[in-house]
């Protein structure tokens, strides 16, 4: 068995507590060596075996650490990624990868120059509901697709208290925060669009960062993908809607991993959440000339698969699960969406 990857986490906020530390600590292919907390000591309760550092600079100065998880505010991603790569570390960078595509391309070039592994954390690829959509697309259950809508709705009428997400800063706003997930999923399913038309603005009073976005992705054939997010949705339609020549597929956002992690459930390499008995989707299509309508149930995903994929990429030379090239495409769409909204015009991408 290969040596475990000695890993350090750059911060211990929500993402560190939920999406990184539990999976790294529970995976025998990793050793959680250090966690950065500038002022608090929250990590000592569950991860007392790790070192506690007070700065990112201390973390990357540790000669034993191979992999650094950069899960700090997006405004620091470029600086920290450059510092970690210059220090000879492999890196995993939280989404949104960077503030813009220019930063993303520069970091990608540096990683290649330094021959270091760079992977972006897009955990929603590992949601069970997304995998259900991918299966419908891959198996061509609806015939030629005509229209797809991917939504991320919330009801959050006040400020979250996270200024790096909702303040007047580059990279703040709902489009970078949640739109990055949806755009990544759209590109994974349908490829890079040829043009973008978008409406991005702020709905809430006394807020600065955008909290509403609607992004239309144009593809060469008669096919459109709509990406949408709002903070005024006490009730919401199906967040995933696929319309094709032969029918429709509707899918709820039903993956329970984040919920269970918030409850303190410890993840594992094996499936660690039982699939609920209820249905979370509807498939209405034509099969062999017959009209078929049935309820569907997706299986639970596992974010541990992401870290297994990272391990296999670093130790065994297998493909990078989320290379920077993928995230650069997402950043180009975000850049184009902001430009489109400002100028009220379609922005070509290719």
C-alpha cells in the first residue's frame, strides 16, 4: 500500500468542518497533519492528533505536508495557491476556483511549471441527484435534448455574516458561490457553450453582492441550458428540469450528505447514508413507442469518492477528477455572465 498523503487544511470554517476534515480524517489514504485556525481552537476537539497552525505561511512551511487544502475565502485563493505551489505543495482549491478566469489560467500555468498536482473541489459532481441526471443524459432517455434548467434556490432574506461571500469584494455573490456548481455541472453534461446571456443583480435591500442570477447558455444545435439562483424561494420548483424530444425528467435536490454532516455523522469510504424510501424524481418519456411515466429514486452520493480520486491521481497516476482546465471554463462563463449582465448583450465564448 502506498504511503498516505500528508495533508493540511488552510481554514476550519464550515467547509473545513463539513467537507474536508471529516473525509480526510476517515480515509486511510490520508493523514490529517495540520489545520489552520487563526484565533480559535475548534479543531482540537475532533482532530487533536493534528497540528494547530495560526497562519497559512506556517502550514506551507511544514516540510512533511504534501497536499494543502485551500478552503479560505475566494479573494485569497490566488495568493495562497501561488504560495503553496511555490513551496512545492500539491493543492486542492475550493470552488469558486478563483475570482476570474485570468487568475485561474495563471495558477494552472504555475502548477504545470512546478509539476505539482492541482485539483478544484467540485463536490456536487458527487451528489446522488446529479448522478441521476447524468444517467438520464448518458443513456439518452429523453431523445435529443431541447431545454434544461438547473436551479439553486434558497430563502435567505438577510445577510449571512460572511462578507467574503456577500460584501463588496471581487468574487463575492451568489453567481460565484452557487452558480459555480451549476455551471460546472452544465459543462460536465453538455460541454462548453458557445455564448452566454445573463441577468445578474441584487434583490435584497442594503446588500452589495449579487444574490440573483439567470444565465442562458447557448449551444450550437437548437438547445438551451438555463442556470438560475435566487434567495427569495420559500417554495421552489424542481431544481433540475430536462426537456427532450421524447419527454421530460424532473429531479429534486435530494442528496443528504450535507445534512448528515451537519448532524455530526462521520463519513466513510463505503456508502455511509442509506437511500430514503421515497421517490425524488419523475421520468415521463417514450420508450419503444409507448408512453411511460414513472417516479424515480436516486442513490446517495459519496464525497469520499472525490478524495479517493485525488489519491489515485497523486499516487497512481490516474486522471485528475477536477483539473484546473475544467474550472477555467467555469470561470470564463462567470466572467461572461457578469459582462453580459452589465452590457445587456449576448457574449460569445468560442
